[in-house]
C-alpha cells in the first residue's frame, strides 16, 4: 500500500494557504520516489490498485452490513482531469447496490429557485452506502466564481452579494459538511491536479480519435482560456474548506495510473479505519438459527 507519509503530503492542511504551483501534478512527488524510477513506481501503483479493489470490495460489504456510517466522495478537476476514469477503475469491484455516482450538470430552473446546496441533497448517501459526486456543490464556488454572470440566474437579492459573498459560501459548505459528519457521513474530497500541458494532450487525443469525439466539447476549449482564474478559484476554495473532518487531497493526476492508485488507497483505508464489523446475533437468535438449520437438514 502507499506509505502514510506520502498520503499526508497530498492533504491540504486545515488553515493553510494552498499554492497549486507548489503541488507537482506528476508521478515523482519526492526525490525518493524519483530515484525509484517511473517503471518501478508504475508497477507498484498497478499492484496497489489491484489489491485495493479487493480490499474495497470487502470494506464496502462491511460498511453496508454495519449500517452506521456512509461515505461521500467528492471529485473535482478541470476538464479532462480524469474523474470518470478514476471512478471506473477504483470502484469497479464494488456492489452497485451500495454505491451510486452523481454527475451534476447545469442546474435546472427549479434548482436555481432554491439555495445553492439544495439540489445535492438527493444524492447524499444513506447509511451503509457510498455516493460519488462527479463535480459537486463546489462548482458553486469554482465555475460560478470564474463566471460571476451565472449568479444572475440564481436571482439572489442584490444586498446578499457583497464583498464577503464567497467567504460566506465557504462557510455554508463547511457547515453543511459538518452537519453530515455529525450524522455519520464520512467525507473524502479529491482534486485531480493536472497540468495545462497534460490537458492539451488529452484534448488532442480526443480530437485525433473518432471514438473519443463525443467526449470533446467546444466549451472545454473555451474554459481552458480561464485556466489561471480556475487555479485561483481552486486555491481559495480548497484552502477555505479543507478541514479535519472533511479534508481535501490534491492528487497528482498527469499520470492516470498514479491518481487511481492513490484515490483507491485513501478510500479503502478510510473505510477500514472506521473499525466496522458485521452485526452479531443474540444467544436467542443463535438458538433460532440452529433450529432452522436442523429443520432444513431433516427435509
């Protein structure tokens, strides 16, 4: 598995100011890892992912049986950041009955007529289950911040949009997540950090492969022009909302195999660290089970 010291390097410490220019999106996060060599690191990442698929399958089973906690996974990234692939590869072994993925697009008129967190309520996981938000309520302090004209559609009273507006939204998100955690939801938040050069490569790959044309949108290219604005928005949002109870992890994502292995390791260890167990039965129930077994064996 991945050493804890490396996992801790990926966390945004509560109260710290995140500078994404200091977070390398590549596989060689330390001198020690670099000296191990890319081939060796990639092979190890493949082993980590494979082992964690098996561990996660069992972890999800006991999470469901224990029925006290739920898990909310938030995935944020720029276009072509690898969210879909990460979900597909990390969660491929889990039981779909206990895991659901929600991909939030542009809000509807009904959703715009409610507070900005309202539409995400239906996707929250029930006890024993996992929900994955492929984009999330953080879009409200990312894309909406980069494009403040989107606020017009929310029809907020003018006096509510003051100089503290974005900080107030951060406060609302922190309060929302604190409420969820108090009620048994474990929250993990991942920012898949890719470089601008890697995004370009992935866009070109989509454009050069007819089977991937459906994945490309002219809007993706238009948003690329706002790269620096998005970096600042991510830095502000992650700095303000990474807490002890709902931490952000900045996942180096230029190499998809590295990102998938890291996310799988963090998700699996987080569930297993809850010290869950299968329900036990009383002595009376054991007697009933023994009687049922005897009755069946006599048929």
